[in-house]
C-alpha cells in the first residue's frame, strides 16, 4: 500500500511536529516551500499518495502549489492545512487545487491522522480504478486486434505498420492524449472485418475497384468508428477513425476544444500515414512516396508530410528462416503470406505471430492443410 505523504509548510517547527506525530504510522516526507515540494515530487522514485500544504507561503502559495501538483501528479490526493481559514481561501483551494480536505491550524492530532488515512484510501480507490480501466482497455484492444488478424490478416498487418509510423510522428508533436492517436492507428482498419477478403487484397494490390466495391471499401472507417464509439474513453478514437480518409483542405476553421484538436490532428495523421503505407507497400521508396503525396495539393497536412520524412523502419535485426509450423514461435514475424491448401489467405507478410494466430494455423494444418515451410523473421 502506498502511504507516502508529503507535508509542505514554510515553518520548520510545524513540519517537525507533524513528523514526530505521524512517522510511526505513515511514511512522512517534508518540504519547506512549494518549489522544494515540486522538486521532491519530480525526483521521487515512487509517487506520493497525498500532499498536504499550508496556504500562506512565500513565492508560491498553497493554492498555486496544489494546482501545479494537480497537473503533474493528478493521482496524488491534495489537502490543505492552514491557519488562514477564511471562506475565500477555502473556495480558491477547492476550485483551483481540487482539494480532498481543508483543515485548519491548530488541527487535533486524531483529526489530522484520520483525514490522512481517508486521503490514502481515496488514493487507493483512484489508482485501483485507473488500473482496472487501463487493463480493461488494453484487453479490449487486444481482443479486437486478434479478431481482425483472424478475419482479415492483410488489414491487421497494415494496422501494425501504420501504428509504427504513427508512433514516430506523434513523438515529435506536443499534443495531449497521444495514446488516443496511437490506438486509433492500431484500430484504423477494424471496419475491414465486414469486407470480403478478396476486396481488401485488391485494394492493397492497387487493383482498380468497381464503383460498388469502392463504395463498400469507403464505408469501412464509419463501420470501425461505430464499433468503437460506445466504449468508454474511445469517443475521440472513434471520431479519428471515422475521419481518416478526409482531405486536409476539407477542414474549415480551427479546433476549439482540446478534444477537437486531438481528433483533428489525429485524423490528418492517419490519412497521411495510411496513404504512405500504400505507396511503400507497392515498393516505392519513402522519398518517392512523399514526392507523390506532396504533388497532391490540399490532400495532406504539409506539416505532417514534413514529419514523415523522418520515419524509420524497425531497427530490430532479423534472420529469415524457412520453418515448419511446429517450429514457429510466438513473437516471430512472417516474411511471407501464409496460404491454406485451398488458397485461403491465413496471415500476411509482416504479421506478428501471436498465440491465437499460431492456433489458427495449427487448426488449418490439421483440417485443410497449410503450405510449408513458412519464412519467418527471427530476432537475432
């Protein structure tokens, strides 16, 4: 259990008194100023469960400190212990610092200890709920990508290539919630689960589509967005995916809210990266692909095209080996398409071997048969 509590007060004797009172019951840390507290939080090996600050301190007030802590350590529960107990101070602390408790000096030892323990419990609740949500989200993403890998191996492989390119692009951008763009890249092809396999293969092979086929393919971003929209915290991700084929010059005005900004730029990144992947998949070099994209005036965000000039392929070193199905291991990467003996595409070149994919290949081998050996990239 994390019971690390940071007390901040410009009066050293107050801090010494608190430490004597609580040191055998909780892990007490102290700071003599707001700046000192921020430095301690920044350099701490473990997060603090609670921070308790005085109000009136030189250079940085308690309200200013707690507001800053709210930004840099949002899970840390914030409390105020002050001799300045007027209503205006309390309102300011609540509004700017989002404090958990407001205590006044002198504070009875029992009340202080009980309030600290309540704050530690609140921190446990916050972190446990976040952990549960994060695990739920990561589990949901894994299930969806596994389903895509089984239903449409080619779309799955493209999604993983796109995710790699997007990760390099967003690392250079100062954006909130970059994780949303990263997940949108991974799930950008999810709507392809509704498309016939041969249609997807025609698209990736750059074979012209009939009007009906083109309409069907153009619908996959909306389908993917609808599948994701009702998942908690996925609304922005769904919006990016729905807009992934939108031209840059189709955007009018400027995004107002932070969510609008992340959706807007995320969709533009997806548009550029997905089209770049298509060119690279056809065998063009990066610079030739970008030259063609730059020639399409108004199609792409020019700032994103500049960032794409810096992307690099994976630096992992692989050795290509022809392997039997029994010799293939989870974590290897396919260096060829895997075809069943009835001609069905089971997995695409570039696809990672996962547990479910390995099971799928074994099941097909037992029934229909799989063409072996299979070329795989093995990390050296």
